[in-house]
C-alpha cells in the first residue's frame, strides 16, 4: 500500500477541509467524498441499529442479539432481556 489510510486522511484534511474558507464548504467536500467512497464498497458500510427495551428492567437490547425464534417475548408480547427472562424461569437477576 503506497499510502496508508492515515496518509490519505491527512490529504483529505489538508485539501478538502483546511483549504476551504468555511465549515460549510468543507462539509460539502466531505459529504461528496463519503458518497464516492461508499460506492466503492461491496456492501453498505453502515446500517441502522435498532433496539428494543426490556419490559421488566428497561434496559435496551440490540435486536441483533435477540434469538430469531422469539423466545425473549412472553405470550402477552412483552419483551424480556436475557437476565429478566432468566428471572421468569426462576433464575437469579443480574445486570442487563
Ligand atoms: Zn431486563
């Protein structure tokens, strides 16, 4: 690799940010750069995170961590984090 990512980031900072007279134009340059860089990727670089909240303790759980068979959901539709689900089953409560 002829240039490291740090080298290229410094080029971006110098040529697209510091060379502009105001933040607005620098931000416009960065937005355009990001758009072009994203097109180089083989898959989306970002995805929206989604969360659900435990109906017992209120902690948030990333939906990626919820078992696909839906066993974190009670019959009435309430959602329980792993610890609270364990309490339902007679376990010892812990941290979420
Ligand atoms: Zn909980």
